[in-house]
C-alpha cells in the first residue's frame, strides 16, 4: 500500500505541476514578467513544485482514506 501511495503521489505531483505551469503561462500578469532573474525563476519553479506536492498529498490521503473506509463499512 505504501508503494501505491508513493506512486499516486508522484504521478499527481507531476500532473498538477504541469497544470499549474500551464495556468501560470496563460495568466496575463505572470506572462508579462518573462525576463526575471535566474533566482526568481528558480524560486517560482520551486514554489510550483511544493504547491503541487502539497495538493497531491491531500488528494492521495483523501483517496486512500476513502478506500479504506469503504473497506471498513463493507464488512
């Protein structure tokens, strides 16, 4: 079960990060500031991955917890 949760979290983190990057590129005020410094771009990318990992963790906990409670109530 631990391997399944790690796999789910990894896949969700990558997918959510891709979605956040797409949304960030389409936002007008963010797209206008393309010429940021290397540190600012790195921080922005790091923040995006941390946000994606946090969202993926919550979704994974809810999904696997929900499956667990379905199993408990099915008995």
